[in-house]
C-alpha cells in the first residue's frame, strides 16, 4: 500500500474482489481500479485448453466454473453509482447490487469497458495465443463491440488474426453462444471455423425476458415515465426479446408474471424439437427462476445448462424480479 496526502493506492490479493471493494467504499471514493484473474492467466499460459482465445464481456451470463474450465476471458462493463465506479461482476456482483437497488436514492448506470483495458488484454492474449475470437454483446445494445473492434483493427493491421463477432445477443443467449465457441476452440478448431460455427449458433439463438415491473426501465432511462405509469396502472408485465439484428423488441405482455411465464413456455414448446441447449438467468428472483427451470426441464426432457443471476449491468434495466429464458 502506498499513501499520499489525498490518495491511497492499495494492492490486494483476494478470491472475492467484490466484497473487498464494497468494504472500501465506506472509507472514501474509489478513483481507479484494476482486477486481474491470476488463476486464469496462469492456466492460459501453463495449461492452455486451446490455441484460440475466446473473449466476451460481462453481460454474457456464463457460470464462473464454466468460464474457468474453458478459459473464457471476460472484459467487465463499467457501472457508475453515486459517484463511485465499479467493474461489472468483478468489483460489484449480484450480492452487493440487488439488495441496494431499491434502497439507494441515486440510480446506477452502465457504460462500455475502458478501451485501455481492452487493448491491454488483447495484447496479453496475443502473446500467448495464435488467434483471438471476441464475442461482445449485440452492438445494437452497446458500444462494447466498437471498443473491441477498434483495438482489434490495430492488431489485424499488424498481421495478427483477431475477429470481433457481433453476437446480436445478450445475457444467457450470449453466454450460450460464447460457451459453444469456447468448446469448439477447446476441440482444436481454428479461428475461421470457430467464427463460421459461431455465426450459425447466433442465428439459432433466442432469448425471452419476463420483466416484473417497468419501474427499473423507467429509472434506467429505457422507458419514459408516462409509459411506465400507464403500464403500472394496467399492471402490464412485458416480455422482451431481441430481433435478428440484436435490437431489443417487445415480444408480448401479460397482466401477471404467471401469464408471462405461460407465454414463454408456449414459445419454448413450439421450438422444443430444435432446442439443443438452454439456460435460465434472473435478477434477484431465484425462486421464480427455479420454477422456470423445473417447467422447462419437464417440457424439454433435460436440465438447463445452468441457472444463474444476470449481471448488474443488465439488471439496471431489467430490474429485480426479471427472469430470462435463452436457448439455441
């Protein structure tokens, strides 16, 4: 630790950096932060599972155990909250985020990753991998794709093979696509074939998000206050999806969460003969997500790949109580 008159620089090794940063917020304002996964870096250098690095952003819902096993490199989005800045899923996680979303007067916002951090990661990966395939959230939803593409172009101009693929997805759908690409990389496929297969996976991926209330969309700026008021009066429960270009669209609406779930299950039933894998994600709604998982397992005859909480960067807009069903 090094100290100055007004600032202190702290270097900490921890298994749970989110808890560390949440504790530090009570002692001052965090001006800058950097988190490195030393175990993943060690494994990538000494125990690599592939010759092609797979990169994504923190909006992709991927269980940590899966990301570690397949050596998926995740770039965090940034979250600003009350004058403090956090790294999505790293220095703020679901446990530190959702319990305070309704309690704090100020509302958080999300932004793209720091371009310098993206360049640093790509440069490090290029020193240890033959190629890189990056799979950010849909560029219709975020500027993350452009940030990655800007860094990738510099490397391509120098002859290094790197592709930045517009996933046209988010959340668990993005996660399933990234996992499929990482599995292909671990199986020994080259970058071009990984990208070709990835594009086919993206074209077959779907996601449906049952939103419990418009309140968080209004506070996050995605829906106007007037529309939110009308929806609240009518007790509407929207179901949000993505179109083929990766833009958010209204899929349907219901007057209850049970009704919304039934509509999603009917869509799954219509597609069940073609569903290879699926997952469930939620925002502080583990009980509801468990009910979805049980209903889907009964309908499809197989368990979900995973059930997990969506990232705080997505939870800002989806809000507490949201449940997402994604499948390929």
